[in-house]
C-alpha cells in the first residue's frame, strides 16, 4: 500500500539497534501523500472542499450542511473506511441524490485535500450497491453499501524495479558491517558496483462501517493480511524471500451528532498514524521492511503494532491524542511506547497553528556519549513542539510560510535538545503547469561533549518521502540528528494530479561528535556531509493505478569520504513503481 525508500543507517550499525541512539528504525519514504485512498491512509487532511451540482445553493446552507454531515476537517487523519462512512451521512441529507469524493494533492507542499462532489437534482437517492445488491460481481470490491452501512473487500498492492549504482557510496562493507539486516553481519554486504532487484506485495482483507441503531454512533474497523516478495540483489541481501503476515487489525467508534459539528473518533489496534506532516511521527518509520522481511524500498508495512488513537473536532479546533507502541516483535528495533497529543486551530483552509507534546513512558533505547559513558536513554523523554502555517491569497497570492520549533528534555538526566525548520514558498497558480519554488532550512541538534547536558535531538519516528526523508539516498546513511539541511524544491504539474518534483539537499553536521549515527561516522572529520539531487514523478494513471518514478544522485561530502578511507563514489538510484487499489 505504501513505499518506504530505505532503512536509516541505524539498522546498519555494528551493535544492536536498540542500544544506539534511536533515529528512525525502519523504512522512511513511502510514496508520500498520494491521491489514491490506499496510499493516503494515515496522512493528515489539509483541506476539505465542496463542489455542488444541480440545484443552486441557497446562501451556502447546503454546503454548510454537507460539511457538518461529513464531519472531517483539516488536521484530522485520513482513513478510507471512516471517510466512506462520513460520505454515507452526506448521501442521507434531504435533497441529495448522490455524493462522491476524490483526493487531491496540493502540488506546492504535498498536502492532502478531500474534494466532495454533491448532486442535488431532486431525484431520489440511489439504492444499495455492491456485490450483494443488484450489481453482483460488478460491484467489486464493495460488498454492500447504503446510506448507513459499508462493507468492502480491501485489495491493494504494488510492484517495483530498482537499480542503485555504487550503493553505500561504493563502500558497502564499511557502512553496513555489523548490520543484522545483512546476510553476513560481521563482514557487511557486498553489493559491488550495482544492486538491481524487484519487489512486489499485495494487501488483502475486509473493512466496514455501520451506524448503530438510529443514534449518532458509528462502528468501523478493518483486518488485512500482507503478502510480499523480493528477488535480486538489494542493498542488504541477494536471496529471494517472501512473507505472508497480518498487516492491520483495528476497530473504532465515531460519535457524530447530526445537529452539531462535534466529532469524536476513538480507535485501537494495529493501524497507521502520522502526526501532521511526519516531522516527529510518520507512518513510514514504525515497522521493519528490510533484511529477512521483503520490501526494503516498497516497504508496505506501516501500521504500528499497537495504536490507541482519539480524535476530537469542535469548530475550528482539532485534537489528536495517541498511545503508540510501534514495535513489539522485532528484537533489532527499539521497543518504545509513546504517549502524546496535538491541539490544532484552523484559522481558515490556508492557515493553522498547533502545539504537540510527546512523552516516552517506556523504551529500551540507550543514548551514546563519548568515553563509553551513557546519560541514560529514551525512556522519560519529553518533546514539546509548536508549529504553524500561513497563507492568504488576498494578501500575498501564492505565498506560504511555515515552520516548527521543538525542544526535548528527559526526566531522568539533564537533557536539552532542539529541532525545527522554517520554510517559504511561492506557487504561480495562473501559469501553465502551476510551478512552485520553495526553500526550507531544517536543523536537529547534536551532542556537544564539552557540556554536562545531553543535546542530541531524538527525531523519534520522523520520515516520509515528501517532507522528512531529506534525501532518498542520504536518508539511508544519515540520521536526522546532528544535521542541518538546506532544501530547495521546484515542482511543476503538467496536468491535474501529476507532479514532477526536483529537490536539492545540502547536508551539514552541527557537531563533529556524531555518536548515535552510523558507527563509521561516529566521529566526523568535517561538517561537510554531502549533497543530493532527487527527481520524483508522481502520476495517477486512473482512479485505480498510480505510478511513482524516482531518480537520485547523492554526492558524498568530506566526512563520508574520510570515513570510507579517503574516497567514495556517487550513489545513484533509479526506481519505477506501480501501485493499485480496488
């Protein structure tokens, strides 16, 4: 259902990953925010638009009723089953004969918009649909759908071919020695000058939602399995391997009164969760998708092993609360529990502000400091962040500004770490291909060994190809911590839904002490980490098929060249991936 581009170097460390500075423990990228529901699951909704057809709207009353019935708003997580249940409430409105939706992705900053198409023509609403209705097998994958219930098969998948030139900058045994993902950890991998392979997966299952009696409560849930296979020489292994396992299993309850815009959604189980745009928590970083598990680049596993989520919306306020245990099964991953919440205020469809708090009540991950000392570990970590976005088409058309600032402390030892970013961009919506250009500076502090405090920022489960992978190749070797990144992004959209994005990243270390990253980079000879060029084509072929093409060139900086013995090659990647959903 989703792609993750690779594993951070944490999983290529010489010692067990959970004993290291945590970083991101699994695949990072994913297709990012896409306009297929299966690929958008877990993403944060940025806007909800309403397109009315048929009878004219009387002073916006129909649009207001539609928004109130639908109930989803910016800041809330996207779930295909929940969204279909909300659409059923819209279809039940008086005078509405049909209601459908499509997903749209803003080409400038890759955010998700839900577009509702509501038809009011005086005709009676359509009857039940699906396999068990008059459609028969033509209704696949819907088993049954009416104005109050939905039962559907879930059938998604993807396949891809990949070819990396000079993986690990031409020094694979140097940078992967000791990795539990390699077939021979003491020696590391031996990819040679090129690694080429293929991956495929299929997610299958069933999901549904129903209104309970005639009240304001709706029950929903889904259960899916996942079958995956890898064949060829990837960046860690060269054996053909396959797996078939439980992927998602969750249930939830929604409170949606018809006479109010109050919405409460609580769910628990094996499910995906992303906080905002993945700055601190992304669905792409919480599961293992490499080594003996096939799918190192497609990385279809994104659901946390256990996630208890609550979402509340009242007016312009949105609250997301969560308890996460991303991993309970793989020994090489950190066993960490997260408890937190986010409070967001939507000024309008363009601007918002939010505060986040994340506490770690339990974790087996230890931080590293020079001279084999240890200040403690992730357990007891408190992260507090503030973020915001501003855009006003009436004041500065096409311009947007956004940023975030986070601070970390730990109740068990002295710690003060900082992370954040600032971004400015412009999109020319009146020009052909709606080009946009943006600049972002992001920095996450490193530990200064001359101080008594621990200062290396723990980026938790940050990730995502759109925003927080920060380089499809550099993200495999470098953690976000102790890193400052300049990003310049140019995007064009030749036609609706299609985006061609060129990113340039310049990476600098904030401290020469880099304990907690790849062991071969634990002490840096230079702050120059390197730069990367990344070109991504995202193209929906139709409502069922989605193509993702990637080309990347990473150029090692002095710090990487020195760690590789004085010389290192450019690392290139070519990727072609096709995803489908029913």
